[in-house]
C-alpha cells in the first residue's frame, strides 16, 4: 500500500479555504487554497469557464477528488524553486509536486505562499494558520516535499481532497 496524503477542509470563507493535511493519518501541515465554488460543466467542453459553470480563473479551489501526485520539471514554479540549486538544493532536478490533471484546471502545483492571491488554484502548505492566511509556508513546503518525494517519484502516493 502506498502513501496516503489526505486533505480535509476545516475553514471556508469567501476568500479562501484552509485544510489540514495528513500523511498516512499523521498531521503534516495546513493547506490554503482559493474558495470552494460549485463547478458544473454544463456544456461538456471540459472546463468550468462558461456562464453559470462557477469557475473564476485563479480564484477557485480545485474539486474534491483523489489525485495521483507527480513531479513536474518545467513551468514558473519549477524555475523559481526547482532550478534554484543554491536556495533549494533538495528540490533541484526533482521537479514540483503536481496534481494535474484536474478536471477543468491546468498545472496545479503545490508551492509556497501565504494567501489566496498567491494560490491561483494551487494548494499552499503552511505550518501555522490565521484567517485566510498560512504562515511559514516555505518550511512547510520543504518538509512536505522531502517526506513525500520518494513515494511520489515511485508513483506510490495518492492525494485525496475532501471539502
């Protein structure tokens, strides 16, 4: 049996969603995301952007589901964290944690950040939490990354999100 990463929403506002993240049943950190919105692909085109479908680009949390995380070695977050060998040597050449594919979303990456304005739909880990805020995000991200790296690289991890 592989690694179970489970995320349970504990605080929802019109600005953000904060969850607790557990690895194999043990609390790891908090996760901050954009607010949860009801998403319905009314015309079946694979996105939620059309009138009445509910998604606001960069301001909507990904749907509750079980995802298979993987490492992505391209994009702005990889350039920011993965290619900065002097600042993030543990991340260099490994890639960012990615939850893509997510229905109706593209390039969902786990990365450091403190508020929903920094999320753009992506989960942001934090060691502390406040109203619409997670703190010590870089520390939480590093701990989460190092703890999950081998299982994700071996495709032995699942990431379940419950709202």
